[in-house]
C-alpha cells in the first residue's frame, strides 16, 4: 500500500528523512498517522535522545507478518443482529480529515469515528461507535489494536528502544504503563478518561512469528455494546510521557482517574486486607462490593480505604464503584495456610511425581498431568521434549524437598532425596560431571543444568554431612566453567551456598578455586554491564535477575565494591519488567510470555502471569535490600514470592504457568496450565526470601541460600 512521503522539518535536535504519512509533533508526545489507514504508525517522545518509536512498525519491515491491518486504533468486533453474527473490522477509512486527526470507518452497521488532538504536551484520542443501521446492534468481542513495541531483538536495542508494557484492564480506571526496558525516562503512559477496558488479547504469536522474542500485538478489549439505531458509545484515552512509577501514578490522578492498591495480594485465611483507592479530586461516594456483599469504605482526604477480613478461600475479586457510575476492581487470593500449602506440595511430589518404576528413570522427579492424574512420561508428540524431560528445570523439585527437609526433617522426604541424588549422579551425569537433561544423554549439553544440580548436591551435604555431596557439587560447577567459560548467565549459581558448603567440608583448596571462578564470572558481568549476551531468549528478565543475584552474593562474600556497583547499574532494567497493577497475577510480577508454550500441556503462547521465574526478581530484591539497607526492596521481594503461591493448590498439585490474557491468537486463555512441570522453583525462592514464617531458625537455611 503506497503511502504519502514527505520531507519533514527538523524537530527537537534531529532530522526525520523519508518518513511516510503525516507528522504531528508537540513538546512531549509526537505521532505520525498512516495516510492510507488513518492509524498511528509512530509514537514517540520529543525529548527522547534515543528517538524511540513506542509502536511496532506495521509495514512488514520489523516483522514480516505485522502489516498495516494491525495499526494503532484499528480493530475488530462481532456484530450481532437478531440471530445473525458477523465478524467485522475497521481497517480502511471512508474519510480522513485534518491530516489524520479525524478518521471515519465503517464496520458493518457501525460508524467508528477516531478523533485526535494535542492537549498541552499530551495526545488525546477518542473513539466513537455509532449505530448507523435501522436495527438494534450488539457488538461483542471488541478489540482495538495498540501495538506497543514490546519485543526482544537483543539487549542493546531493548535497553534503549523497546518497552515493557504493563496493562491494567481495570474498567473505567484502566491504564497502561509502558516502561522503557532500560528503566530510564522518558516512559510512556496511557490512561482511560472515558469508557472502559475489560481485558486484553495478544495476536501474532507463534514459533514462526518471532518465537520467544516478541510479546505479539497487544489489543484492548472494550465492553460489549448494545446500540439502538442512532445511538453511540465513546471511549477516550490520554497518552503522555512520564518519569517513572511515582510520576505515572500522579499523572493518572491529575487526569481524573484513580489508582487502586492493596497492602498485599495473597493472604492466609483470617488475615486483613487494606484496599485503598486514591484520587486527585474528591470523590463523594465509594463502595466496595464482593459479589453481593457491600463493604464500607472510609474517606481520608483523597483516599478511600476498606478493611476486609479475608475468609473465603480462592480468588477474591473486589469491585469498587466510585464517582458517577464508574467502576474498577482489585483481585486477591486467599490460601488456608502457607506452611500447609508447601507441605502438601512436598508430600505430593514424594508420593506422585517420583518415578516408582522404570529401568532408566526410576527415582526421577517428573512432569505431572493434573488432568489425567498421572506422571507424564514425555512419550507423546510435543513442541519440545527437552522441556518435559526428567532433568533440567525439574531438578527444582529436588532442591525444594532438600530445603524443606532442613526446616521439617522427615524420613519419607529424606528417602526420596537419597534416591534422587543417586539418580542424578548415575543417570544424568557422566563420570566427568557432564550433565544432561535426560537419561538417554542425547539432547544438547545445556549450560543451565549445572547450577541447579550443584545447588541440589550442596543442599544434600547440609542434610547428610556426607562430603561426597560437597565434592559432587564442586565438580559439577567446575565442569560447567570448564565447558562454558565464565560468561554464561546461568540461573541460580549457588555462590554463598557453594562456598559455605566447601568451607564446612574442609575443602579449602576447592573453596578458593571456586571463589576464583566466581570472581571471573563477576568481572565478566561487570564488564558487560547492560550488554547482556543472548541466551535461549535474546533478552529477558531471567538474564538480568541472575546477573544481579550473582553480583550481590559475590559482593557479600568478597566486600568488593565494584560488584555492588555492577548490580546497582542493572537494577533499573530489572525493575522495568515489573508492574504495579492491583492483582496477585500482576503486582510485581515480571513480564514473561513464552513459558506456557514450551513447558505447558496446552502449548499456548502469551503472557504468563505469574511464571515462577518471576521469583528471581524477588531474590534479587531481597539481596539488594540486605546490601544497601533498603527494606522497601525486602517488602517487594516478599510480595513477588507470595504472589507466586497461586501456582500451588490445596490438594498438592501445581501449575507451571497461568496464561493471563483474555485470548491469544483468538483462543480463550485465562487458565492455569494442567502440567505441574518446573514451578517448584517458586517455592525454593519463597523459602529463601520469606521472613514471616521461618525467622524462628534462620540458620537452618544457612542464611542466604540462593
């Protein structure tokens, strides 16, 4: 499709040459409209030295499958007239006025008018849906494309020119906080000022469409609309630049929206929740409802606060009705008891997920199919057998049992652990400690495996006092460094635990050797800084967080300042992955969006909120709090690991990921995947960070034991 090409004038210190469409600028928000579709094709911030486009390019140049039909503001719906349903979309305008600031489309009987205007430094868009037909029309499954540039071409590009897009589908109080991946301002915000957003969808995900390196096309879902002839419905939102979460929150309030929060989002039965709604302007009435129960809210200045005793197990959704007919919500989870939940999970692993029969895999911890109520033998066609095998991430079950045993000694658990230790050494490792993911040893030699297996051995030394486990842990790590060098960003390298174990086992020479290895790794991480090397994903939270965790532990072991400085440099990039939405699925949960495909039974792409590796950020925050004395990070760490408890159920079963969006590629989502696979690392990190339950005997875990 041919576009109008214009030579554009100099603006804010740089030149745009050969850009297509109509260019509009202001001090802060700048945008460009596609002259053929009427959609936004660029969205930038005028004072941004990186000249970042916050939108995916929709001409096929960035991703060949992302074409102009995905332009910002275009969309689709299902039109219902009587008993007839028809899928409709708006892609080609019937009219464009004011250089793209007023665009009209037709979708079935519905006229969609898009108006744009600058208000100060900010862009305001309004979308009006009007029934032009002679019959009543119901619109369902309405989606408006908002293709934020949320993808991973590589760390250098990501840090400067890609966004972590944090979405809150909070009805009338919906918003999007698009944070530059590097964590430095300016960032982009979107706040709904009229109408409602009820959910969001993801499009264009697939193994042949960016694989794990793109989040896909984000689409906002509007409420179903019932329009009589001549009637209309409008939504509007404001796009603005901001400096970070505090500035973002303040600007939401200034624009008439509200910001909802809770003291935490996962509760034990009987605990009290304090739900808070903040507003810039005084709201005269505010009511909290849970199903049909009205809960009083007290007004304190511009805050409305409700105190709720959490008694009902499971998800608790609280709807908040405020102002003149407006609504938003907060979502919490209530569990019976954390101790009990973890015990049930540990018992379930021992009783149901350790192989009882098999010549080659006997005593392995395996994936469990919650639908079939049986171990999954990895014997059916799937997207990647490596992610369902008897090793690799599944080692987390062994590490969990080992850490739990140190808190609650039990012969049943110890027996399972001793059997598993033999399985690891004899079936997954060669004599030189080369470590595989499966007993056939035919898969690739995966570097990640080594740190996890070493962690398990070191835990077993603490349980048994058997020096051989200390040797096994040491030799496993030495094998990793020998094969992969000192520049691999492994997850969970046991810095403190490893050195502590070797000292306790009187392996002083080995301890010094391992420490020198760690120093080489730390020096590499410091030298690389934000230039993270690509791994199984080009750039992700599980590269940044392990780097910080490693550097902080190394600082605590050596006292060398450069390691703390290196961690500090990377912290903004890690924090940018986390959102602040009022839901246990989202609050402080890192953006991840591929794990449900690789590790789940449904093999579904799309946002995994939570995915257990979000607890890595919790570990980083927890260690950082100890290093710099900032308890805010400790509280954030506790929130992260607590929110991940939703992956574990009262019957001892678990889920590898929650697939969060309303739909992915048109398929309904919003479910816990039926595979219990690798999620037990979340409990490992819970035991490493929580201070409420296990403070009675912190030495039992040896202090920090990540």
